[in-house]
C-alpha cells in the first residue's frame, strides 16, 4: 500500500487521546447521536462506523461490541457478523462511490499499526487510481467533518439496504 498523504490525521496523532476505549465509548452513546458519531449500523454483535481520520473518503471500520484485542478471543458469532458487515460495506461503497479497489484488513498490535490495539476492528478503505494525492487537494483539516457528514448521508441508506440482505 502506498503512503497516503492525509494531513488531518495529524490531529489524531498529535491530539489528546480520549480516556478509555473509543470503540467501547462509541457503542454506548445513545442511538440518537449516531449521525454525530458517524455510526452507520448497529448489528447484533458488531457495529459499523466511519473513520473520523480517514485514509480515503468512505474509510469504514467494523468493530465487535466485545472488547478483545485478538481474533482468538472473539466469539464465533461476532466473527461471522463482522465479515458479513464487511461484505455489506464493500457493496454499499461500490454503489455509492465506485472505487477501483479496496484495502481491507486488521492491524493486530501496535507494532502492526493499530491505532487502538486493545479493541480489534476491520478497516475497509476504498481506493481509486491516483488517490495517493486524494484530499491533499482539499487540504484544510477543517473541511473533513463536513466531508464525513456528506459521506455518512450518502452511504447510510445504501448500507442499510445492503445490511438488510444479511441472513
Ligand atoms: Zn473496547
């Protein structure tokens, strides 16, 4: 994977980290605040959210409710739903943004690049040819929240439809 130029991630790297686990905190937020928190879907064992510090537009994360660092500790039913929600996310992103490809994966452990190593999560990063320079065009960090809300609103109805197909 080529290095993406994502200046707004400095806010994440340099900014104060919230107390506790972000994924556990967010899942406990009231559902009325899902748009504010960019939570796209709450499943039985996992939920889908937009990454607030995206590598590309439409960077999604799927996290189990269970607070575990490794796949070995994850319940079987979460494992299945996590992958089903990953598939639904890919389908929705394809329909919403027509990316040319995806990077999908888990960073397990800080040494592997996990920002939040204690609570595993799958990254779904849509890719476009030439996206190494994506967003550097937009430049200003302050534009990102607006971009996230636009992405959220476009993705939500499509993703909701894709998720409803899961059996
Ligand atoms: Zn957690």
